[in-house]
């Protein structure tokens, strides 16, 4: 393993040391430093992909959440940054595909594409059948039970962001908090939620 690590760049070797501290010693400062080193570059890469600052913020948080949850799987055959960017881009591609499906709509008259061909779309019904509605209600109730276990300041943030669908700016104004604080605390809240939901993953 030492031979593999020695072939990495000095920056990548430092990242690997941070990974080992995070995994072996559960060192929270190591996690924080890894995030600080790549958060901005990950965010701007995702912003180019989705062209929406709020989505890019959420996807950045998700990417680090996924990376940190599987940090034990990282092997220094290539730089941590390569691994991290791969997770972030794959997660973003999944998000884009899901969004495209959501936006599928039906236009009887169709429309013309760049080649002049008439293209029609299938409409996705917004009305859920009773069974879908029941499953959705059960999931929402399970989620609310999990959220109730959060500390008050985190619970309020999660409710505003994910239940009431406030933007980061709206939350900042509502709670009179700096935008950076809102984003940082939401990241912490989602981290806590992820831990709590491990015990309820069969329900949600």
C-alpha cells in the first residue's frame, strides 16, 4: 500500500492521510478538511451541469454525504479528488435523469425539433392513485418522526427547506441567519438525518 501511496502527488498523499484519519480515528476535523478542500470546486462543476444554484448546493451536500458514507471503500490507486468528482458527477447525472422524467409532458399538437420533425410528448399524470397516496403519506409520516428527533435549530431548517420548500435565501431571511450559516447547518442536519434514518430505512 505504501508503494501505491508514494506514487500519488503530494496533494493526493495529504488527502489520503486525511481519509485515514477520518476512517481509522473517526476524526471529524479530517472530514471537515476534505470537504473544505473540494466543496467549492465540486459545487461549480455541478452548477455547470444543472445551472441552478440551489440544486447545485443540494447536490454538493449529497455528494459529500455519499462519499463520506463509503469512505472505507476508497483505495489510493488514484487521487481522492478523482474519486470524489466521480461520485459527484454520477449523482448529478442521476438527478438530471430523474428531473427529466418528472418534466415529461403531453402536448397533443406536439412541437418541432431542430430537424423540423414533429415531436409529441406523453403526459405524466399528477394525480396519484389511492395506493400511491397511502404509501406517500406513510413515508412522509416516517420522515416527520425522524425529523422530530433533531435538535430544534436543525429541525426548523429541515422543515423550512424540505417540507415547505423554502429557498436558502428565504430561510436566511425567515430565521435572520447568514446564508453561509444556513447552508452549513443544513449540511449538519442532513448528516444527522442520515444517521437517524438508518434505523427506519425499511419504512422510508
